[in-house]
C-alpha cells in the first residue's frame, strides 16, 4: 500500500485534472473563457506515480492527462521565444519620455519587436492606472521609427537630440492618460 503522501499527491493531481477538464469544457464547448491551472497539475501526478513501483515507468502520463499541463507545454516554445526576443541582449534602442504623471519607455529589439511601457506615479490612496504596456513590430527609415501593433501605428520622428511622436494611434488619441504625443523622448540606449 502506498504511503499517505503518495496518495495525497495522486488525489491532488486528480482534483486539478477535474478542474482543468471543467476549464476545457467551459472554454471549448460552452465558448466561455476559463483559465486552467498550468503545469502544477501534472507535477503531483508525476511524483505520486513515481513513488509507486508498478507505476514508475508510466509516471510521465499524468502530464499528458492534464489539460493545464498540455496547454503550458504547447505554449512554452512561444513564451521562450518572446522572452528571448525581448531580452536585454537583443535590445537595440531604448527611448524614455516623462511628464509629471508618467514615464514611458519604448524599447526596440533586434527581431523587429518593440515594447511600449507606461509607469504612472500616483499619489497614495488615489485610484487609477499604475502601468500599461503594448508590443508589436517596428521599422526605421531616415530618422523615423514606425511602431505597428495590428492596425494601429505610431511614428517617432528625430528632432535633433530628442524624438517626438509624429502620429499617434487611435487608441492613444482616445485615452488622455495613455497619450504620448506631448512627450519628448530621449534615447537612453
């Protein structure tokens, strides 16, 4: 008979499998988005099965029976690729623009990927956005950098030592908190 910890691990795995099965059902059958529990579900099953000698050679199967683990494993190459593309090693240029409320950083990476991050400085106990970010692709020509995300685009124009937004996206025009057209950007890298 397996020890109580092994039984507890297998029961925990089975409960997480049931929760993830419900997530799969809600998302794919009922068309309601439901999050699954990632790789954590398969790990107790792997450890529990490994503790039982007759199941040891099949200890990898719990990962394949858990929807959350499968989705995690399928997404892992994309996550690793995105982490690599936006790592400091691949950073080509960084621009920073500030005003009294926020700091905006635009980072351009080698693979033609950009990130745009807002950090807001809010007084204590005030409500509002603390951070926001976007990402997409970029291209550069003769002192102009075009940032594209889907159908939206943003153009940075070099003006001597600083950079200014020449044309803003529709998203930023509609939200004054995220507007960046008034900022002057300094190249910090």
